[in-house]
C-alpha cells in the first residue's frame, strides 16, 4: 500500500518530502526513512505498542510496520488538460492507494504563493477539480467499450455502464467519488480505472513554526473541510522539520523537546496515512523478533496469516490470540495460557487492531 504526496507549487511539499528523505542522514533508530528512488521512500509506522511488548518478550530485533510514500510531480491548474507536468502527475496518482495533500497555512512575504494569496481551501479545490475532470475523461473513454460489450448481453458490462453513469452524475455535481456510496459489486466494476477522486485523502496543513498546534483560522478551515468530507488533518511545519532532519540524533531530540514535539513529522504523517489507507497492525512476538504486520481493517485470521506467508493462509488451521493488556497483566505467554486468556480463533475470526498472534497451519 502506498500514499502519494501532492500539492501546488510553493506550499511546502518538496521541503517536507526532502526533510523526510534527508532524515536518513541522521536517522533515528526507531523511525528511519530510506530512499529507494528519488521520489519514493519507505517509512516506518511508529507504534508505541512495540515497546510495551518488548518489556515482557525481549527479542533479538524489533520490526515495525512500514508504509511507502511517493512524492508526486507538482500540479497546476489545467493539469487534466496536460498543463505543467499534468500527465505525469495523473499517471503517478492513479497508481497510489491514498492521497496526502500538502496545503499552505502560513503567511510569508518571501515565499510567493502561486495564486498570489494564501488560501488552503482554494488549493484543495484546484487539485480536487483537476482530479474530477481527469476522472470524467477516464470514464468517458471507458464508456464506449463498456456499452459495446453490454449490447452482447454481458451482465458485468451492463453493470459497468450503469456504474459509470452513476459516477459521472456524481462528478458533475462537483463531488469527488469518495463521497459516493457504491456497493461491493459496483466498486469492483470500475476498480481497474484507477479513479483518483475515489481514493481516501489526508490533508497536511503546513503551518508556521509559531503555530505548531494549528490554531490559525486557515488551519481551522482545512479541518472543517476535512470533517465534512471524511478526511483527516495533520499539522506540520515543513521548515522546522527540514532543520530537525539535518541534526544528529541527540541534537534532534533536544530541538524536538524545545519545540514541544514528541516525534518528527514523519511519525505523524506515517501514522495518519496508515489510518487513511484503512490499515491496522497485528503482532507476532518471540525471542527472535517482535514484529508488526499490516492488514486491512476487517481482514480475517487466514488473510492475516497470509501476510506472513501464503502457505500460512492456504494451510490455516487456527490462530492463538491474546491482547497487549493480557501480556501486561500476566507478564508472559505462559502465564496468559495458564490464566485461560489465550484465545483459539478459527477461519472466520476478524482480526482486531493490536492482536498478538501465533498461527497454526499445515500444507
């Protein structure tokens, strides 16, 4: 799963992404960021539960969940018609699973906003409009083929034509597709189109270093918009993060403390992007490693086992499950078992965030 970082020129997108990338030079042991390509990176998802587990089960290594971030080419008005790097932008954003939009929420006479004034809602509207226009083009291009196939009596094609019409009508009302309710069959009918406004969104409000909590009215406008559209908001000062990223670990910790921050922006963005993608973590814990594994919310025990290895899902027998609270109460798996708190779950068990598991399988 991956999230694409987008934004208009001069909103701080590149500053933020470069700060996250360069943090590898003075990397924190807990939250490294490594570059795999110039515009891509893998980040660890901070999770304090890992530390709580390792107090009782001491491993040789601890492995957090990870998330892929993609720095997507900047967008300008007219991108859906090929303006700027519009085509490149759109091709990249179709491939990601969620959108992280950086919006500028600070005034600075030395940094000219592309629109001439700082207005985060206008920024959001420009990108939303370009994505909606691009989605309309995609649906229009797909409609002809779907209609021809539907004439032969193909049921799937008939459904696809119906869903395309529903999507177009929704877009024409200036509403992104993520606000359109589709059932499972309808969503599957158009899943191959990579419709961009159907993707979940996380807004990153780039704030002034004197407003790290985001109390400025500009930030509140973003929060209100996000609440109305079912999105999340993270407040980050990209300029401050760039300065922090250049420091060694000790100096970095001191600067974070002086700024009143517990973690750098990497931690906040990673956690919220993880939630935006509809992901959760379960854990395996033993002497060799304590590890967080990533699954979708609603995943069953066999599906979760398959994340470790496909054989685990194919030959799934049962899962042995306990909670972090059980571990903190009884202090060892042996004591958890003796207290009757080790649950045995079958194929229909739906994984809960934070489950600690052993999987039994046979192939």
